[in-house]
């Protein structure tokens, strides 16, 4: 089945990263300091990147690097900085949703868009950038993951340095077919609980015709079930063209678990004919792949054999 592609033109990063480019790190969720991630920063610098601290020195504001308005200003400032070709979330945790109403009041004046990367709590900011700018963003590791896993770093660098373009297949690892079929649509999604909490807000994505990615960590099965059913009652699963299940990591087992597997929970919620696959790569586990979001892909889930996700466009502007 074919999914609808957004009518507004996609706002893509103008070019892949190359040695000499600047990458800005922003504490858009919980407070953090660059010195806590020496391995990740070392790997980024090994590619010739200049690392900029997007969090000026100052006392934290509770668990955050600053008050919500200031963090929103720093985030927009990093994205619109003409000298930075890439922006990355320093860490996740909690707090990005508090930026969204402030971001709506800040002007966007830049003529270009950088390579924005994050995951988990940064799902809030991905959704915001799709909503406001129809931007292509990147679901990928923060500095901790880049430092802890060489494979994660290599996948990140291959993606942001332009190795992947139209016709290339995203890394899936040991993917499994849950429900066979084919679909085409924009790859959207991220952290399940974060998306469920965004529903009913102005920033909740339009999933019409999308290939939906879901992943989570540290959530018991009843909480996963509750979040999935929340999306179901919002009509999300009746809109999508395909479903990609990332890892649901560190899930504490309970005697009252409603099911033993997330795919089992989804079976009555996702209409027949919608393909579903599972992959261990786009989530909190390491190694973690970097994927472009809000970009058209073709999803193929054979009844036997390896599933695939193929890019239908380059993540970057083309001449």
C-alpha cells in the first residue's frame, strides 16, 4: 500500500558533514556537561569536527541546564546558527516537552537547516520540527552512545557524512518479520511513551500514510500496553502504512503482564494488511543505528527472508 507523502516541501540539511564542520551539543532535556562524554567527543573530533558547547556556563535550574525559556532559545539558536552544520542532543531523560510552547513563540529566520540528531526524550523535538518546518531529522545516539559503541558511531558517521542516499537500505541488524507486506511512506516516530504523551497537543505528528517507528526502555508491559492503546484510540494505527518495532529494552517482568511480547499487544490494534517488522537497532540498546526521519522509505517484509527499509530520497538537499 502507498502512504501519503507530505505536501509541504521537505526541509533537508543542505549538505552532509565533512571535516572542519562544527557540531553543537545542546542540553535540550536533562542537564549535562560535555566533559562527561570524553569517548564520544573524541570520536567526533577524530573526523575533524569542531565541537561547540551550546550550553553556556551557569547554575542548573533544578534538573535542567536552565529555565525552559532559556533552553528553548538555546535550541533554536543552535539550529539557526549559520556556523554549525550539525546539532545533537547532549543527553535524554526528560524535559524537552517543556520547551515546545516556548519554541512556538521564537522566530525561525535561518535559510538552512542543520543535521539534528537525538532520540528518546528528543522525540518531542523531532515532532516539533516536523510540525513547524517539515524538517528531515535524524534518530540516533547521543555522545554517551557514540562513545560506548564503535558500531553506533560508525553508523552515525556513515549517515551524516552522506553515505546513504536514495535506493540505499537502512541498517536493520537481525530484523524479524512480524506481519508480511509492503508499504511506502514517511518514516516517523521514536519513543513510544513520549509520543503517547504528545497526543492531543498541537505538536502531535500527522501519521497519515507513515511508516511508524516505536521503541522504549524500562517500561513494564502494562505501561507499554496503555501507551499503545492510547495511540490506538487516537486513530494512529488506522492511519499508518507500516510499523517498525525497535527494541523495548530492560522491560521488568511482572506476573500480571498482559502479554509476553509487544507484537502480541499490537496484533488486535493494527489493521490487517499493514506490514510489521522488528529490529534491534533503532532504540536504547547498543549498537544503535542512525536513521533519517520524515523521509520517504519503502518497507518490504517478506514472509520468509530479511525485511528491508529502502530510502526513496536522499536525506540531504541535492543540486
